[in-house]
C-alpha cells in the first residue's frame, strides 16, 4: 500500500513538472492578436494564372488560424504584407517503369518574395524569399490535376509565410 501511494505521488510530481515550461499562445513573446496585419494581393510574375487568388485565400486563412496577428481587411493594419510570386516550377519526381520518359509524379514549387513593413514607422520588418511545394500525380489529365493541386501549393506557401511572421526573430 505504501509503495503504491509513493509511486502515485512520484507519477503526479513528474506529470506536473513536464508541463512547467509550456506556454499557451504565440512563441515570439507577443500577446495573441495584439497587432494587426494587412495582406495585400501579391503580384504574379509567373506564367501560371490564378495563383495570387489561391495564395491570398490560403494566407488569410492560415493567419487567422495561427492567431498571432489579427487580420485587418480595411487597409489599417499595423503590419502591411506584400509580395511577388517570382517562380512556378513543375519538376519530375518519378517516372513510369515501362517508359523512362513519361513522368508519373511531379513536384510543384511556388516561389515568392515577401515584404512586411511596419505601417507606423515605415521600417521593413521582414524581407525574404519563401517557397511552397506539393506533389502531384496527374493521371490522364495533367492540366486538371495541376489546377486541383494549386490550392495545396498555395496552402504550403501560406504556412511557410505565416511561420516566418509569427515565429520570426525580427
């Protein structure tokens, strides 16, 4: 009985001490939602159409889910995020076993140059090149499979941008 009581006490102490360093909320020291961010529509310098809309939707969604910044859509955010889509690549990953020239899986990559500026001071907070990627197995119709993969590609790029903004060391 004494052993079971001692073991239970030891288990309780070790369980409580494991959560001692955990903090709820953003990891950069700011209070959640204390600053607002305005996301402007990115410029598209690629030959692929409709990428800016997919990225804008995904970026706003991930910023709201993260909760570090309050999304401001009325042109008055503390931080203004702008960007340029600089590249879009389709790279062959694997090939059909019977035909080494026919690609079976592709990797789509989307490159962006982002800039975050503090509205009140005009100071550049963040300027960086960011990449998003996803894999694609086209099947019989490459164009429709690629069109369906664009939101996934935009979501990955949006997650990378949000991570830089929320956890950045700037």
